[in-house]
C-alpha cells in the first residue's frame, strides 16, 4: 500500500533513490526574451549555490536546455565541446535542483540558483569549479 | 611629453577624485592558462559582490582586458557588440574595484570579486543586472 502521492511500485524504494526535481513556475514570455542569437544559440548560465551564494560553475544553455531546466527543476546544459545536452549530476550523482532562474538586463546571460547535492559542482571533486586564484588585492571599500 | 596612459595635470586632484584601483598581486603563469581560444578570444567574467556574493553582471574579457584588470585593480571588459574595451564605471561612475580573480577548472570562465561603488553594476540603475526572474521553485534541499 502506498502513501498519497507515491509513485506506483515505489513503496519499497531504496534509500538511494534520486529525488525528482520540482518543475519551476515560470514566465514563458520572459523565457522567450532570452537572446540566444548573440552567442550563436547559447547563453552562459552562472550556477550559484542558493544557500551561500558561491558561484559553483558556468555552463551554457540553448533554448532547449533552458526549457528542460525549467520543466524538470534540475539543470540541463549544452556542451560546446561535445555538442550534446547533459544533465548535471546524471553521471556523478552531484545533482543541481533549481530554485530560481534569473535573466540579465540585456537578455544574454542567466543566473541559476540551486541546491547542490553530492560533493559539489566540479568534476575535479571541488565544490566550485572556480578554485584557482589568479590574483588578489585589497580592493577599495565603497565610501 | 607625458608617459603613455598618464593624464596631465592631476597633481592637485580634487577631494572628489576617483580613487585609484589597487593593482592585484597575480600569478602570471595561471593567467596564461586562461583558454581564450574556446570562445573566439573571449571568456565570460562573472562579477560578484565581494561583500554579499550577489552576482552583479556577466561581461567578457579577452587577454588584454584581463591584463588591464589585474594591473589596474578595476574591471576592464571587451564589448562584443561595440567591439571595444570598456572600463566599468568610467561613464556612470559605478566603478568596480577588484579583490580577487578566480579561474575555473577548464580555464574558460572567470569570477571577479569586487567592491562595487556607486549605484550598482547595471546600466538600468539596478544593483545587479539579474533583476528579472524567469522561474521559481522550492528546489530540493540536499540530504
């Protein structure tokens, strides 16, 4: 006997089962305003940890990858080198569940706020792909 | 005759003078590892507020814009549409002073942590360029 909302035959689902993503409530008109043409069909998607703001990775979406992301609630990207779609974590288990997708002022970049599961976003095992520091300085505090 | 790049008559700068950026201490070898070729000479630079982690904007750097950024301590970008270099805030006054430049695992994207001066990063007057929300959801908290 299954609980309300349970999927058929999942009464004895293993503890390791992958949770489904929650589809996003989205603004289709705004999604159509994304300017994919400027970047040969692709826009950079900045994936940011929804909890602490860490920039985890930058990957690319075309219109189809954005649609899959919005409808599945997990991140989908398009690989420029492999020329194929990929869903983050499908191989590694390090999945990204989406809380928010934001579009910039001129429509050619996205920020995707996620719950990062597993070890992190980077294939090297680091939490963030941006683990190498090119340069540092004190900055100048705003007055 | 003045040195290249020097502005004449700045000895008695007014109190409202723009603070100079502080040049970064940087790793030239790592900077040479940036893979500009993958994006036709450009990499996306995610500019993030060093204080609160807000993603302020995404712009593009080529090798020269990165060099200028590291050496001046303020952000320089290359405009894909205007095909020219631009220093953030030079027109608007909304300058970005750099605290850190980070490189991602495969060398084709940068994160630039800044002290944002003025109103913010966006030409619209918003603090962040990412003020439009395409979609929202609850995400799935990591176990």
